[in-house]
């Protein structure tokens, strides 16, 4: 138990709306939360931060009645609060936007918004008129520009995220919990989301905001609580702390390089040699414009752009994961077909997809199996597996990348996000891929692991790998890349070299070169109707 | 999607923090994993042993040599079909056509067997090869259609169920074939080391299948595809090949099953094998293989097929009527699935 008095902040004179005392949750063999005290004052936006595995999600699940606490008490607005089911939490006025979407894909947007209390006529018939009116108003409020009759399956990830938020706001609550709501949103949409959150606060709702992005916390939140290994490390007023201090508290040791960004490697080798990868007029998804660029060994190139600008599609089309409509790909000067991932892999090109859980890993299988999946010939003879060789080579890669796993037989499902991502990288290094394409390599990963993955990518570039990175975070790209290609609506809107890196410039290219329309630099562009298409 | 720090994540982080110097924690985990795996397989094994114990004391003549031979003979066909079915279910598919394909393969093989002018050994060899070829061809059609056009294998094989049954009837215009060579018919009742020869064939198939699934690259990819096909495809594998191969293997076992069934019955009839697909699926599911694919084993399937066979035999010896027997068998299948889902939940919580 962490019983020493800790600095507290952000408290207002009135009693806290939500108060947790000594809350403990054990799972077989592990204590996920150990005597956590946690208080959220009325009228505040309270950030909850911690590395993966710190206990944030467990805390949220206790609050919303997914499972009961083993010890400790919870008070909501002064009264004892012991939710047994999610319904209890809902009745108590707690609204949650989970990281995983809980939408019904084949129902309409409107039906999803009001699923649990569809307006009726005469007690039986669905009142479509009222349903669509109320949905339209709600969609407008969250800045989601879609027809309420659209089936959810046609929405993109960012739109689904906004829809989830709309769902949480569709009925009055007094505590709104947002679990990593910005991970899939573009700067514009994040700006809009922050406005919504502030207006919700103004309406008297208390907000708990979980995020890995410290800059968001410093922009939005009033107070912050840091969890580490299931303990509350500190609760502070945001005004009285710094990002460095928060990182320090989260990681438990100095890891400021996460924020410093580190020095990128020297500019790559001579540009006379044939580029590792040359892409010409790559077209996909009926996009009439072609994407063209060169990627050389030893350099890290970033692909920036808004959601729907074709970043992911570009990577997937090069890799042969999705159909191409046209264009040429050259590998070290030679034209290659690369129509299937199998061919791409044979040409030494690999893709780390944005959904490591769905597409990068076989979650219910061991670390060992996942790592060797890209090249089983290395660990077999005449089609027969050589388990000892497999274990040795897997262990070597695990050690090399400093991936923290309990054993090689541990199921990947049980690893933290950062370690999962390391396994995905390791499996391609095991295959000895020369061209690495990474789609959002650090999404949903805590700061410590993020810095490690950045370091790793720099090291790999120094070793001569050609690296292409897609990221929604412009600061990540500027910290990591030698140059950045900006995509806009399926075409290259421009290229920015390291010496000219400027967040504002990259963002304006990504928005289609609007010169004066943009107000704020950096991530927080002027919020407006999102013009992205999924 | 994003990572969540579920309790599992917490567990990982803590276990790792504690890792240096706490060697025993890791070995404890490894042991727990082994125990859990043992439990999974042993669960059905214990159920089987308990059932044998009950019948041994309650059912007259259950432990007689002749009854044991009878049980082994009875489960042979189902065991062979369930072996191929395990491959299909492991990749997340299902093969409903095995019973009909068995009849079709048997009819074609029967015609070959009865063809005039061939010396008996040649006719038998040719019949075996034909039966296997028919089975594999049907399996290939199932797998190709399902994988190439992305049609659920449930639908494709439901279609094949009808196609193959119709073809079986068409081959001889619904006539039954009999009077096969004695050498052929004798195999159906032959014994080797005191066990029915046909059961030993089934056992050999189980062992070969188990070896393929656990020891080869092919088996590794079957499991991986069953768990996450897209991840395997994006790792640079031709998932199409493996998915079709699983259905071809199912067809192969059906072809072997057809020959053995003919030898046992000494006839080939176009109405053979109806409902066999459900017995095979039941054996696989009772054996703990997940219908969603990716999880399970042939040892489980073997035990599942034994359990179904022992249950039927024991109930007959106890004088339980045919109708009641069906009710009980159905209940056991449902019970097995309930236990499996409970076990899966338990495993999830323990992680």
C-alpha cells in the first residue's frame, strides 16, 4: 500500500463528485490495483495517465461495473457507489467512451445512438422522425457530418470514434469517462472534441480523460492522476506541473528523451545508387491521382496527411495487401510486380499495419510462434519444425529488442502494447526485411515504449534499412524522419525536408494548402466540419 | 485498434518487473500453462475413463473381448472422418459434405472393384486410389470455392452434400453394389495384434494427422490461420493454399473411410453415410476443438470419437432403447460445448 501522503491538487472546496478509497482489484496471480485513492472534484476534467498495464483500464472497468472491486470503497456524489453491472453504472449517471468500439455495424447511425431507448410511437412502432431529428442534432454537436440513416459499417475509424462520443452524450450523465478518445482522430477533430468536452464540463459534468498524449492533457485538463503498477503515484493540478514531471512519475525513472525526441541519424548515403523502393503513379481505390516517391536505404521517410488522405492505402497498395489500380514499383531499380504480400515479403518489403492486434499478430498464440511466422524456413528442415532452433533464435531477437516477455511461450495477447509492437517489428527483422513500412507504429503505446521504438527505428536506419513511417502525430514524424511526404486526397501534396520541418507548413499541406485559413499551429488546428472521407 | 491495459496487461507488467531473480515465477507460470493444457485434453480423457468405469460395472458384457472389438470397429469410420474434419475446423471452416462424398466415393470405387478383366490385386489397388481421388477432388472443390469466392464453407459444403449424394445415386441409378472380391471383404473383419485392422488404419491416420499438426510448418500455419488468417496473409503466406489443403485432407480421409466402410459392409450403397458429417463434427467438438478455429487437437478428436462410440455401445448393452440413446448422445454433445465455453471463460479469467 502506498500510504505516504501525496501531493494533491485541483481540489475545489466542495466535496469531490467521485471518491475512491483504498480500491484494490486482484486477478489470479496479479494485483491490478493496489489500494488506490482517487478523487475527482466537481466541475473538473481529470486526466488519468500511466503506462500500459498501470491499471487505468481496470480502474475504469470498476467504475462502470464491469467487475467489482475486491476491497476499498467508492463514493459518488457523497453516496456509497457499488455498481454490480454496467447497467448500475449507467443508472448512476456514468457514461463511458471505451477504446474499443461497441457499435452495431449493420444498424444505422441513429439506431446506434439511441439503441437502448429508441423513440416509439404508440409504445410499439419506431418513431423514425423523432429518431432522425434527435440524431441529427447530436451528430451536429459532435461535429460528425453523416446522414443518420447511414449504416455504421460504412463509417471510418475516426467517424466511429465521434459516434461513440455522441452515444455517450445522447443521455444526461454526471460523469463522462473517455478512454483514449483521440487515438484515431485528426487534429481538427481533436480540436472539436476538446470543445465538446469543455462544453460538457460547463454543463456540470465531470470528465475523466485517459490519454497517452501529454500535450492534450496540458491543453485540456484541470487535474491529473498518475498510476503506475496499480498504485496511485500522484494527483496534481495540471497548472502546477510539467510534462517532464508527469513522464518521470509515470515511468519511475528519468526518460525525458521521450519528449526530447533525440537526434535523428545523419542524412543517408549517396543518392546516386538506385533507391530501395521507387513508387511511380501508384493508384488505388479509384483514386485517379498517382502517388510517386523514392525511398533510399538508410533514410526514414514520413507520410503525413489527414485521415482519408490515402496514407494507409498507399502502404497497403505497395505491399500488395489491397488491390492496386495502377502504377509501378521498382525495387533497387528493378520493376517488381508485388501483387500479393507474399511477393512483397520475398522482395524484402514488409508492412507493419496500423492494427497490430487484428492484422499484425496471432494474439492467442505464443511469442515464439508469432516471431517466426514470417520465415518458417529458418526454423524448419524439410517442412519439419525445429523447436530448439526456434526457441534460440526467438530468444535472441527478444533480447536484442529488449522486449519484456515472461517466457517465449507467453501468449502475445497478454503482452503490453509496446511489447506487442516490438514483437511485430522483431518478426520482420527476423525475416531480414530491407524495406520497413510502418503504419502508426506507436499508436496506443505509452511514452516509455514509444521512445524505445523511435530509438530502434533510428538504429535500423543507421544499419541501412529503408524506413517509411505513417503517423497522425506530426511531432512524431518531425522527430523521427529525414523528410516528410504530405498526402492530400490520394496525391502527394508536397515534400518537406528535415531542414524545413515546420508543423504548421506540414499541416497546411495536409489540408490542401489553405494559406490563411489556419489559425493555430501544431496539432490544434481550427476546428471545423471534418472533410475527411474514411 | 489501440492497446488497452486490461488486467492482463497489468499482470504482464508486474510479472516482468518481478522477473529478474524470480526464476520460479516463470517456471510456475509455465507449469500452470502446462497444467491448463493437460486439463483441456485430460478433461475429455477423464470423462471417457469415468464412462468406461461406469459401463464396466453397470453394463453386462461391456468388458468382453468381443465387445471391445465391436466398439473399436464401430468408431473406426467416425474416427477417420473426424480426423480430416479436425483440419477443416481448425482453419475455421466446416465440412458438411463428408457423408455424401463417402457414398459417392464408395459407388465409384465399387464400380472399379467390380470391373471385369482386372486381376483382383490390381482392382483393389485401383479402387482404393479411385476412392481417395474422388474424396480429394470433392474436398478440393469445397475448399477452392469457399476460399476463392469467399463463400462460407457451411454453404459450399451444404451444396456439395446434395451434389455428391445425387452423384452417388446417379452412378448406378440407385442400385446397390455387392459381391466384391473376398480379399477385399476379408479386410473388413481382419484383426491384427488382437485389434480390428480397420481400427488400426484409423489409429494410424490419427497419429499421422497429429504429427502433421504439431511437428510441421504446415500444421503450424493451419493453427495460425485458424486464429488470425489476415495476420498470416500479411506475414507473406499463401493462406489460400492452406485453406484448400485442409478441405483436400478432409476429402482424403473420406476416401479412405469409404473403402473401409465398403470392406466392413461388403456392399456399396448410394445411401451410405448420411448423417456421418454430424457424428464427425460432434467428435471434433467434444474433443475440445473450437468451432471458431485455431484451437484444438487430434488427440482430443480421438478421445471425442471414442467417447461417442463407448456411450452408444454401453447404452445398448444396458438395454437403453434406440430413441433414448439418441437423446442422451445429443445431451452429451451440448454438455461438451457448455463445458468448453465455461473452460474458455475460466482460462480467460486466469490469464
